[in-house]
C-alpha cells in the first residue's frame, strides 16, 4: 500500500509539472485476487517495452518468470491507441520462451538518441549477443558493452542504475567499471556535446543518483525526474550542474526504492510514438 501511494503521488507530481502520463492499470482479472501479487515489479515498465518515433513498440525478454507476466501487450497497445498514439509495428526482441539471451529493455540498455549509440553493462539481464543483435537490427551507429562490478564482485544488474543520458548531460558511476580503458572509451563518447557528471558508488547504490531521466513537459521545457533520495544524494555542485539542463523534479519513493531495487527512471517508459493522423469528416 505504501508503494502504491508513492506511485500515485509521483504520477500526480509529474502531471502537475505538465508531463503527460499514461498509467497501465492493474489487470481486471487480477483485481481482488491474490494473483495480483505475482507481478510486484510491474511498477517498473521500462524493462519490458520501449517505443520509437517510427511507431514501433518493442517488447523485451525478461530474466524472471514473474516479470514476464508483466508484458500485457494487448492492454498496453489499447492504452496507447486510446491516447491518440500510433502503433504501426510490434517487435518482440526475443522469442517468447526467452532462453538465456536476456535484454531487459531500457534497464539493460541506455540509449543515446542524439548520437544513436547504445550503452550496456553486461550481466544476466544484458546478454552480449542480444545486445549486439539489437544494435544492428535497430540501426544504432555505436555500441558500448562494458564489464562492471560491485564491491562483492557481482555485475551491476541494470545499466540505468549506474548511468543516465540527457540531451546535453550524462551521469555515470565511474567506480563501477572493471576496465578503466572501457570507461575512458565510454566517457569520451559521452563527452560529444555533453557535460559528464561522475557519481560515486555510494551515490549510485544508496541514493539511486544514476537512475534519473530527462523529459520535456507540455511547454517543451526540459525537466529531470529523480527520487528525493537521489536529489539529496547529489552534492550541491552536482545539483547545480543538473539544474542547468532542466527543472529538477524529485519524488518521494523510498518504499519502492528500498524494496523494489529501482527508482524514478525505472518507473517511466518514455513514449516516442507519433500521434494518429487526424480523421477528417467529409
């Protein structure tokens, strides 16, 4: 209940700042049923789908069985079409039986939409062959797959926990990289037209400072969405740097962060779909 309240409050806050928000409500067949608890991570939709400006809806392979149940493609398509958006193509990134070649959407891959480049931290949720295949099939000009590690030697589970790319800035945790040569290549790539803000492992792991997202509101103004935890985790200087790139919007999602293992960026799947052509009555 605390998590649901945090989710609803975040939706209200985003809408109050002029951001259009679509909510895929809980499935009717689960309401009032214990089965609703089978998808506790459905608050993080960016892992199972993404969209493109060409009208494509991409659906991704998921690592765990309960997360695969989140992929309500028909319900999502109806939500998007009812909102006046065009879905012209549906692409499954992997066969429905998944196998071990997992690529969990924009959790596993961080996309540079301007330079047309992909970034990924290799893990059980970001398979190298699937990463390379995705880049080739979708026409990305550059791809950067790198090795990461936490203090226990485990790979970082999602790339978007450790880095975020905005229009003219990028946030990244350099301490996660196993190979500093790989980090130098990634940083050099990010610096093409962007200010790179480096965060510590503590800022990443305890405050989710890497799990932020730049959006534009209805007036076309840039905003940067993050949790309150992330806002306070950034230094004053870093907040000042970020504020040059958009209004900082912070949301109280402490329960979701502490139990779900994701933060504000994971809770948002951007919609790039074109609007439906206007129907003209004759």
